[in-house]
C-alpha cells in the first residue's frame, strides 16, 4: 500500500461515506488507512450512523505479518453505544485472537460484534 493514500478522519473518504449513510439511511462500518494526528498510519475501521456522524473509529490492535511494516497497532477495544445497540469492532486478524472478543464482551453487555473484513 502507498502510505500517501492514508487520510485523516476529516478526509474525503469519511466525508463521502457520511453522505452515503445519510442518503440511504444506513449505518456503515468500513476499513480505511487512517493518518492519525500523530502522523502515524493505522489500519482503522470507522462506524458511521445514518445521521452524518462518526460514532467511533477503531484502530486494529493485532497486526498480521507485513502489516507491521506499514501500520502502527491500535491499543484499545471500544464498545460504541448506538440506537441499534452496543457495537464492538474488530478487524481481520483481531478475530483470531480470542482476547479481543473477550475484552469487548467484558467491557459492556455487547449486542453486536462487527468485522468489516
């Protein structure tokens, strides 16, 4: 991946997804290469509501193989409150690490667990 493709949370990709969610009245979770305020690149998953708001942004904790050459790991698992219920997000290899789901489940009475990949 070309690291120049990474965008901040205020970038054009997130703005585009916000408008699509509003237009189609849906929630969305999708992965994207995030350029953090610290200028590091993260493999992130953004949760967007149908009301043009970013509810949460999860940074993948468990990087796999060569991902470590491009991305920085995240450091937490969050549960997001929505009108649909409590949602936890994991990305790809996080699913292979049982502690990821365990942490999310212990944090809150989780309703949904989502992985965009």
